[in-house]
C-alpha cells in the first residue's frame, strides 16, 4: 500500500456532517476533473474508493438520480474505469446553482476551504512518505483550477509553487509545516500525528548527526594541529636544538611533545595561559621553523 493510498484511506473512512463542507468537497473533485457539462455532470475515475465517495456525496447532497458504471480499460495495463453521471433532469440547474456558494465564499470560510482542498487532494493529490521526502503534489488538468488552488494556498501563507509536468499543471509544497497544515485541513488527523512524529525523529537524528560530525571535525582539526606542531618542534630540535628557544617557547614546545592530542585550550590550562596566548607562542615557533626552512 502506497503512502498516498494510506493517507486517502483515512479520508474515505471519515464522515463529514456539514452539508456545505460536503458540497465543497464534491465541488473540488468535480472541478479538478472538468466534470461539468452542459447537460450532465460526469466524472471518470480509475479509483474505486473515490468513485464510491463521489456517489455517497451525491446521495447526501441531492435527490437527483445518479448512475455509476464501469468498463475495462487496457490502456497502460488492464484495469477498471468507473464513470459516475448525473444526467440532466428536474432540479439539475438548482443543484448546479448550489456550487455558486463555494465560489463566492471559498476564500472566507474555513469549512469550505477544508472541503474544497479535501476534494482536490482525493482527486489529484499525492503525498510522499516523510521518511523519504517532505512533498505534496497536486497534478491538475485545468490551468484555471491550478491557479485557483495556488492562490488559495498563497492566501493562507503557504509556500507553494506552480509548474507543469507530464502535460499537467503541478501545484506542490515542500515545507513540512505547510504540508502538515494541509493534512489537518483535509481531516487527516491520525496520519498527521504519525507524520509529525516522523519529522521530530528525523530532526533529532539529524541534529545528533550534525553534533557528532562537528565533534569529529573538531577532534580531527585538533589532531592535525597537534601533529603539525610536533613536526615543527622536532625539526627545530634537529636543526638548532630546543635549548636555543626562549624559556616560554621551550616550555610550550615540551608541553606539545608531551601532549600531542591536546587542544590549544587544554594546553593553556596546564600553565594557566589563555588560548590566544598559546596560539601566539606557536606562531612564534612556526616563524622560527619557517626561517630555518628558508635558510636551508
């Protein structure tokens, strides 16, 4: 079972009591699939649970006769295609007029926004497992619908983007907080908490890895610095002897030879000297080393 299917399965098992929210949901499904015709509403679906959802919503919202039929499609492999139709009949125009409420108040009412977004997600939405990537996509046939969704999400300060892919208009989000907001809006609470927990665990894991990498990098840097100091000191000792150094530099050289793995701060603690003081003495040692190299 794909992650998207698991998410949508929670919606399919969810009952919404609000007439207006159900109306907004069916409108989102039909609108995204260009299902409105002059003398009928007809939507073709390849997903049986979604076709059942459409039929159930029609039954809740109207007494108009609704028909569902299926056929076998051999395009991209043999599978069933479901066609849900409301033909022109008495009361048809009145039912169409009810969708004007959605258009007029979609931007102002949270229940209509939630229902409309749920319908679009069921019809053309895909979400990736947060273990792999933070991503939610809406592949939409109509640019008008795509623009509608884009502006709707933008009006709620969601960081969404629009492009085209596979001959469809794609509206997508890649920010985990925005994706979780969408999950809450469409009513996916059970999976929302799992999604949130996954994000938290990933952040803890990534933070731990960063801290470990930082510590390893610092340790490596310290060891490399210590190794460099030891090589310089040994060279000076071979060429002119450490006794030729000033007492403070000789003391620092001996401390480094005895503690090659110590950081500058740790060396300073041994003689009550600041880190900058230790660094300054090693600069003087390095200058002596470089001068000897140049002379040779």
